[in-house]
C-alpha cells in the first residue's frame, strides 16, 4: 500500500519525481515533461485571460488568441478552455492575493491572507455542494479548466482552486524574496486552520515533495528549499491542526510523525537546528503535559538527539530539554547527559554538571529562572560556577558568534541580579573581552560591544547600587582605564549620576573599599573550578601583562580623583531661601566633604606600623590601608586633592557670607582630625620629617589652633576675616611641608612669625613655642637664627615693626608663588586681599620687580648710571623696536639715520645674576646701583638677596628633562604676582603707590612685545592697566603727588604714543596720557609746571615731520578736547608747524588739528585769533593755491578754510580778516570757496 500510494503521489506531482527511479516505464517517463510543460503554459494562459477580463476585453478574441498560442500537443492533451465566466456566476480565486502576500507591509499581508481564506472557503463550499449533487466542478466559479490541479496529491476532497492555492503557497514559502516567506507561511497557516477538508498528513508529505532537496543542489537553491520546508511545518503548527487532531484522537501518531520529521529536518544543516527547536516548542505549547511525555519525547530520533547533544555540543538540544523538563516530572533519565537526574537548580548549576555540558551552552530564559529560583539567593556559588564555566571558560574562548552570545546572556542576566551578583558577572575576563572588542572599531563585534554598553548604562542608571557595582568592576579590571582604552565615557557618565547625599556617600564608600581591597583586583578564579584553573593558565598571563603594580597605582589614582569629583555632581536643592534651609544644605555637603577628607588624609598622610587596620576610640572609626605600601606619587595625589578640597571649601565660605549663614569650617575639622590621628600610637606620618620640617609642622599646628579660637572670640569683621584667611594659608603650607621635604619649612616659619606680629594676642600665649624657636634658632643658619630671634622678641629696635611684618609677608609670598599649587596661590590671594591695605613701598617694589624680570637680562653694574629705571619706558620700547627680533616688520620705511636723536639703549634695571648657594641658603653677590633720589628701582644687595633665590630655583631645580621651560616657569610666576597687583589696585586705586605700579607695569608691557613675551602676559597687563588704573573712578590726586614724577611719566607715555610701532603699546600709552593729565588737572600746578606739560606735546608735534614718528593727530585732538587749555597753548605752535610742513598729507592733518582746536576753544579767542590772523591767512592762501587732486583731500582743505571763515564771523573779525588777506589770497578764496566766501567780498 505504501509503495502504491507513493507511486500515485509521484504521478500527481511530476516535478517531485526522483531522478534515480528506474522502475518507471518509458511512457510515464515521456509523459512527465510534457505534462509539466502543459501545466506551465496553462498557468501563463490563464494569467493573460484574467488580465483581459479585468480590462473588460471581449472573451471571444481572448479565446482565439489563446487557441493560437497553445501548441498542438497541449491542445491534444487538454481540452480547450472556454471563455471565463463573469464574476457573478460563482465564487473564484483572484491572483492578486498571492502578490499581496509578499508585501513589505504586515497589514497588507494580513489582509491578503484573510481575503485568500474567504475566497477559498467559498470555492470549497461550492465544490462540496456540487459534489453532493453529482456535478463535478459545476459550482466552482473558476472551474477545473481555469486552474489545472492534480487530484492524486492526497487532497481528494478539495476543490481544484484550493489544491492550486495550497501548492502555490508551499512553493511561495521557499522564495528568497523579502517578506515572501512570512506572507505565504501566514497564508498557509490561515488556509489550513479554516478549511477542514485539507488533511494535515497530506500537507506534511506534499511539502518535501514540492520543495525537494538533494546533495547535488546548489547552495542558495538548497537553502531556500530547506527554509521553505521549515516555514511550512511552522505554518502547520500555527494552524493548530496537529494539536487538535491529537486531542480528538489520542491514538493518532500525528504528533510523533510531525516531531520526527522536524527533528530530521533540523539535523540536515546547523543553521536549521535552532528554528526547528522553535517549531517543536511552538507545538509543545499547544499540547497538554501528558502528550509531551508520551508523544514528543517518544518520537523517533528525539532520544538519539539528546544522547549525542552533550558530546557534540548542541546548545539547541539543551534548550529543548530544559523546556520539556519544565512541563514534565520525569522519574527516569530520558535527556541523556543534558540534564541531571533528579533535576534541580542546584544539581544543574553544580560544577561537575556544568563541565559536562560546557561545550553546548546557549542562553535560554529557563536558565535564568532556575538560577533565580535557588533556595540560597544570597549564596553566589551557582552564579559564579555558571559564569566561570559557561561565560568565561566556554563562550568567551570560542568564536565571535559565541562571544556575541556571551554578552547577550549578560544583558539578560543583569536586570535580574543584585549589585553583589553583578560584581560576579562582570568578571575580569568579561571586562577584558569587552575592552578588546571596543578598542578595535573595525572588529565584527564592535557594534555588539557598543550595544552592550548602552544597555548596561540603561540597566545601571535606574539603581545607584547597581551603578556603583558596574563602575567598580569596570575600573577594577581595567586598571582604572576603561574609558580611555575603549574610547568611551561610560564610567564618567555613570559616576555623574550620583546626585543626592546618600548616593554620593554610597559611591564614596564603594570607592574607598576598592582602594584598600587589593585582593579583589587580581580576580583569582574559584578554587572549586578546575576547568577555570586550567583556562587560567592562559588567562592570568594576559592579565598580569595588563594589571601590574603600575596599573594598580593607576586604578588607585583614578579612585582618588573620582572621589574628589563626587562633590561636583552633588546637587543640593533647598525648598526655600530661608537660612534654615540653606544651613541644612550646607550641613549635607559638609557631611560628604568630611568623608572625602578623612579618606584622603588617612591614605595620603599616614601609615600604620602594626597591620593595615587601626581603630580610633576618640573618633569611633576604623581606618584601613592597602596591604601593599602606597607609592609616593599616589600619596602626593592624595595631598594635592586635599588641597583642592580645602580650596573649594574656602570658596564656598565666601559665597555664604552675604546670606549670613554660618558654614562649617572644614579647615578646622581637618586640623583637629590630623591632630587626633597623630596621637594614635600605631599611626605615624607617611615619612619621617626632618628637623626643620618637624619644627614647622608643629608651629603651624599650634598657631592655627590659637587663631581658630581667637577668630571665634572676635566675631564677624575685618580682624576675623584676616585670621580666617591666615588659618587656611597655614593649613595649605602644612600640606606643602609634607608634600615637599625641606622646601617650604622656612616660608611656613615666616608666616607663623607674621601671624604673631599681626595678632599679638596669640603671641602672648605661645611661651613654649618661643622656647622651641630659641632652641631651634641656635642650630640653624644665620638667616634662620635671625628669624627665630625675631620671633622671641629680640628684633632690632631700629627696625619698624609694621614694615618688617609686611615685608616678611610679601617676601614669603614671593618665595612660595613660583612653584606653589593652585590652592596655595588662592589662599595667598585671600590673605593678600585682607592685608594689602598695609603693604609698604618696599614690599610693593619687590612684587613689581618680579613683573619686570627676565632671564636674558644682566645685572647693571655701572655706578654712574643715575637714570630713573621706573620711568625709563621709551628706552624699553626702543629695545623692543631695534634690538629684538619679534617677527614683525616696520610699516614705515625709515630713510634717515635717527641714531643721533635716540639715546643709548638702557638695559632693564633689574638684570638678575644667578646666585651662588651655600648651606645656609641662597646667597647672591651683587653690586648696588647708584643712589637714586627719585626712588628708582635700582636694586640694592638686600633686594637681590630677596629676589634672586626665587629665580635661582627656576634655573636650577626645575630645569629637568620633559619639564616646563625656565621661561614658562618665570611667566607663571609673573602672572601670579600680577594677580596680587590686581587685588592691590582694586582695593587702593587712589594711593600714590599706584604711580609706581603703573610705571613698572608699563615697562613690563612694553618689554613683553619682545621675543620672550607671551600674548597672555601682554593681555593681562593691558587689562589691569585699563580696568584698574585708567578707567577707575578713583586716582591719585592732590598735592601729595610729586609733579616731577608725573612729568617724567607723561614724557615717556607721549614718546611711546608717538614712536611705538605696536598699536597695542601706542593705544595703552594714549590712555596713560589721558590718565596722567587727569591727575595733573587735579593738582594746583604753577604756570611753569603747566608750561612744561605743553612743552612735552610741542616735542612730539615737532617730531611729527620725521618719518620715524607714528603719531596719530587724532590722539592730540582728543587731548585738546579733554584739556582745552593745552590746545590753546599749542595753537600758535601748530600754525607754525603747519607752515613748515612740506608733506601734503601731514599738512592737511595739521590743518584739521588747527580747525579742531578752534572749534573746541574755551573762552574768548578774539585776542589769540588776531595775533595769529596773518598766519591763518597765509595758510589759507597756501592751501588753496595747491588744492589736492584727491576728492577727500580737497574736502578737508575746503572744510579748513570754511571753518576759519565761520570762526571769523563768530568772533566778529570780518574787517580785520579782509585787511589781512593778500590780493592773491582774496582771489583764491573767491574762486575756490564760492558761496562760503560771499560774505567777505568787498
């Protein structure tokens, strides 16, 4: 029977006949190709007929053409097709539904499937009705002749259109066209579900017959047919016919046959296994539990598949076994080695069982459920075993596909795991694998790695505990370089999500634990995992290359810097603006600050002599250090971050002052904390202090403590502000003493002396300190001894105490500023801000000399040089213009030799010589400049001893390979001093010393245009001069200002304004001139002094004709506008210079100046005008006799002449003017001026 049925099927489906069947007779062999050809031509003809019907063409012509196109053999084999009947006669099948099944739109495909089912149901219904009446195909609207379909295919009870549709749907699911498989499979499932006349067994046989597969087929064709079979079986399952048939008849073998066929299909190609399992599971979901054990598991081929799966490594079989086990309670071993017997989560995740199936792992939801259902959720043993064996020991060591799978597993696990479990999952090998993927953008897995990170951030962002766990593990196993190695900002982004106080404290605690817990960084494998140990023979070698001691320091360095940045992300929002709300916010921030401060202080400043843990009973805290000693560079980072933390706290206090909200004193907390930890017997400072450093350390602690108590007693005010600023300076110097051995102890002692001089109340209670200072002074050098004797009250009585205090303070600042950190500089600025009102001229000059200093200068040793260096500005500019190569060219060609008009170029007054050093400190041998009665800046020996050591350090100590250049070091020093000078000018704009500041800054500004100058330095000086000096509402005024100094400054400013080839220098010099004249106007100057001022302007105007002059007469016009008396005094001289000027352009400029002076004349100008009337008439005659050809120049000449005429009329001097005009001049005016001269015609 089986053979006979097979033969009938083959005859019904000729295209499925095997090529190897030799039992066919010759007639059947010859008939098959002809039949196949006939069917193809029939389908082609029918498509044409349907198109003609749609366009309403005549049926007769269509039939005739079809008859001509049909070959004779086909006509003999098949009856002629009659003309298609109208649609109203009966139901029919429209071909467009098949086209719509392949549409990209899902809604279109669904609509087409519904239409197909509706039409076929009508066709089948009509077919069954006609069959009952004995009229074969009478009720079929499309008729058998329209669509030929073989009847011997097992679909005997189906209408020809239904049989045709089934065959076409089966062939459609093998199409490689986009969306074709989905659409035709949907249509097949819908038809099977709706038309019960179709037998499932027939479809199961028809699918492989129509979609044949053989080893001789080419790759794409074979793949299409195999996938088509799989989609066909999937459609059968989706229709629900298999499950319903077994439910009606439990003795039916339909389930076993179906599962067996699908298993056999999945074994043909590796890529078919996973979808085959999906089809089986789809069927299992529709079956009751009893059918799984009796039908699915007993299907032929299933047991053999399970038995071989563990050995060959088949993840899909394992997946299917777990899914089937979920629905059954098996009392025997039927899954081979895939599942343990008896089954439980603990047995499945046992190390021994995981090793046996490690080769076939693939992720499945059931594995997660089993793991989460463990009775010991806090115990991470099962999860660790799974990750070590499956993720690390199998998938990550396999192909790219398996690595991709590993990260997909992790993504599915992460949302379901607690933070401690996340730390197990994100192991060293996982992080390293992720870094390898993301470090290579051309990698096939790069996009997968990016997606993993994106999802990881999404999962961690909603839970700060998870977020912290992810941050810790990513950095722990990358040596703190995850972002840099992967070229992402994942860690930085996650760290920025901690905003509340609780979250920030949690992150700080996590980072602190990472810093001290070095064992976790090595990520040693579990002792229970022999498989992992074997794999570790390769793994740790790679890790050791990545995570050495240097990488450990990098990780710790990242922890230090990240902890310090936590405060930047802290967001404190008060519900109101009340003091209580603000105080609450300050208290919360202070809580985070103290936690960070304690960590940085403990790890950076201290070490434990006994073990790595110390408990402070006074603080009720336990302090822990890493097992390995912290490196010096890491301690340095901790101390530097401490300084920045204290700096930020000091800035915050300044912000809280206006609101009168009392802020917590972090500096006081730090000093008390340091003192407490120092008193713990088993804790000591991280290094042994030298005698000098130890003495300075103790003094700083003592003086700061006394200042704190006095500050609290004093209350708000300037005195309290001074104490507070000085306290923070002492704290920063204490950290500097610890950070730089034997470098800052002297500055620290000097500041303590200044504190006692400035606040005598603290000196009275420091007897013990005085004794220590005396003992220390007997052991140190002469300089130190003199300072200690000063501290003990034995200073020279001839010295002024106030001068000594400010001088020492300024000298100390200058000694610290060259190489001090930013926080130290800030505290110096804060101290200087509250003490600068008391600064002496000596201290101010010391600061100004630093601004002028350069590395190329030489000490001036000529004792006959009596020039005033502070006002010798023009020579500096000449040095820049003539002796320096700054890459600029003069825009005016100097054709004359002006060397006779230029003085010898003077060197800068402060030309430094590098001092010789002795054991007692830095010494310098220098000659003293000549005595200067005008307070020149010629430096005496004392000044050299004070300044040279700072620059000597730049020469000697910081000239290291790869370090900053000496010039950059010096420039940074200058900029820091400029900040102090800016503060001084802001608070003391009206003091006479401002003139000294201006003089030095102007010289430095001119010299900065040389080769060693920088744009930043020039802009900084120009900004200070413009903002604090020239545009200030206050300025030095009154008789306290020496006129001689102002006169000299004015001369140099005018020379720069008229000679400098740099526009910036000329502009600043012009503003300086206006400022100096403003000061002169405020004084009661004599006529002789005012005349000397005018002489300075006559000098630059006299130089105007020379080609080297760069004077802009607009500047002189502005001077005349602001100071009319100067214009009036210059009027006659300007007329004279205009007559003598030969160059036409310059003469026209002078004419404009004459006109401008006349227009801005203050008071009665009749007398002066009469005195110069003849000169004016001569100028008019000369100007009109040689009118320029240039239109604008002609306009300027005309404006000058008409301006003179208007002034004559205004002063009522018409008659005198007419008499003064020569006939030639009169004729020129009449001819050239036209209507403007009509009033003056005789």
